[in-house]
C-alpha cells in the first residue's frame, strides 16, 4: 500500500512539473509549443509504452469491443478541450494559481462522480466517507491556494501581455471541469484494462492499454485548436526558430506529463478496487503542491505580501491533511 501511495505522489510531482519548461521556450507562440507537446505526450509516448508493455495490443482492443474504445476516445476529446483551456489559463494566471483552480475542481468531482456512478454501494461505508471528506479537504486546500493567488495578483498585477486575469480565472474553472472527465474515463475503461489483464498484462501496467485511446481523443481536440491558430496566423514558419532548444524543452514536458500518467496508473491500480477513485484526489493534491513549489522558485510570489503567503501556507497544509485522509481511506478499502 505504501508503495502505491508513493507512486501516486511521484506521479503528481512529475505532472506538477511538466509545464515549467514551457516558460523557457523562445521564438514559438503558445500554440506551437502546445501542438508539439500534445503530439509527443498524447500520441508518440503513450503508443510506444503501450506497445512495449502490453502483449498484443490490437488483440486487447478487439477483446474489449468497439463501444468501450469509442466511449474512451470520446471522453478523451472532452478532456482534450479541458487541456487546451489549461494551457490558456496557466499563461494568464500563473502556474500556482492555475494549477490550484483547475485541479481543485478536478480533484473533487473526479473522486465524487466515479464513486457515486460506479461504487454507489460503498458511498456510505467508512471508505466512501473518508474519500468524500478527504476530497472535500483537498478542494478546500486548493481553494485556499487560489485565494493566495488572488491576493498575489492584487499585489503583483499580471503583465499586460498575458491577457485578462478574470478571463483566466473563468478559463481555469472550465478546464477543471474538463479535467474531471479523465478520472471518469479511467474508471469506466474497465473493459479495456481487464481485457489486457486477461491476456497477460499485469494489473500495474494494464492502464497502459487505455492511455493511447484516451489521449488520442485528447490529441484531436488539442491539435484541432492549435493547428487552426497556426493556420489563421500564418505562423507555421516559426517552428524553424530555436528549433533544437525548444524541442528539448518540449520533449522534457512530454516525458514528465506522459510519464506521470503511467506512474499514476501503476500506483492507483495497486490501491485496490477503489484505487482509481482514491488515487485521483491524492494525485491532484500532489500536483498542486508541486506546482506551488515551482511557482515559488519561479518568483511568481515575489512581493505578494504576508497575507498571501499565509493563505498559501494554510492551503498547502490543508492539502496535505486531505491527502492523509484519503490515504487512510485506502488503508480501509
């Protein structure tokens, strides 16, 4: 159980770090970076890892049937729309606040919806109670981190070229709702990962068969949006600027983000039958904690004032309490 929790927390640390290299990209607009990252992180890496770790991937998909495949890909498209909004939101409100709002929304609904939809019989058990309370505590911690970000914004206004802060907040909330879909998709992808397990894949790696389908749908949404911007702005030639350095940074983003999904899958499946419910808010909380650290190191909180710092400390403390509560639920599962 401890190993499973460590894997989920490690996955959160990786995911919370993936956007940091984006700040060092030069010569590319947001859509250039996001398109290349999407292709590498949602197509190249997931399919490569799945082919390497899941015996006879095509047979797994035939055994699962077309309906689960289509449903998972559709969920991926909905999540992909949220991922597009994530990129737009973070550049407007900053890493720490953006991650806080988006993942706070996703942590609460991403745990509650699958629990109610797929495990209703456990809703009022000790496991369900601990999970719901823990998810609520995590959300409260994220709300406190968000308040710290609002106070920081008042003290250190957003740069004019980053867009409207209010619009950024709305985008982040919508992105959080879209991000919830990934949790729902993973919980409802049982026909795919159980087919993989029946054909010889270990439970720790069986979600590797789900990621290519889910993320291919996500890539369609991201590629469609980014590609349309590049065409409308006639900016394809900008891919030639600082290509080597930018590719290195985007590859790092893709490895951290896509890798976090595989590590999360391995950890969550080890948490038992409710692992994909219990692991999700822990994953989200770890991402927020990591993003806050990166935001601090990047100087996003410089000059924000003591009140903002107090809210940030309180928020992170509450996040840790919520993670501990959910960890206790996993022990009772």
